[in-house]
C-alpha cells in the first residue's frame, strides 16, 4: 500500500513538473523557428548563399538567384540554337518554324 502511495506522489510530482515545463515553453513558436531555420538552410544549400545572410535577406536574394538561373538557361538555349542553325546552314538544310 505504501508503494502505491509513493508511486502516486511521484507521478503527481512528475505531472506538475511537466505542466510547468509546458507553460514555460512555447511549442508553436519553437516549431515555427525550426521550420524557418530549415528553410533557410535549404536556401543556403540550393543557391550557395553564405551562412551570414539572415532569413529575411535570403528571401530577397532567393528570387534574384532564381531569376539569374532562369536567364542563364535561356542564354544557353539561344547559344545552342545558334550552333544548330549554323550547322544546318553549312550542310544546306532549311528548317522552317511552323506554329
């Protein structure tokens, strides 16, 4: 019987400690901070941004890097098309673009 009372008292103490911890810890804010930091690390890894940039700075730089990447790809496609056209000209083929 004493063991049951001691166990009940110990569980009540553990329960109070956990309630106190929950009251002092804002789980929602902690999870939001974790998600923010995770997204920040993804930006750093994907676009090679230095770790010294803050989350807000990365949100500004991320679209700029993305736009630069898109424009760079466009320039590569144009260069490739020019090479193909010059090869066709050399061998005397005409290619008409039909939409």
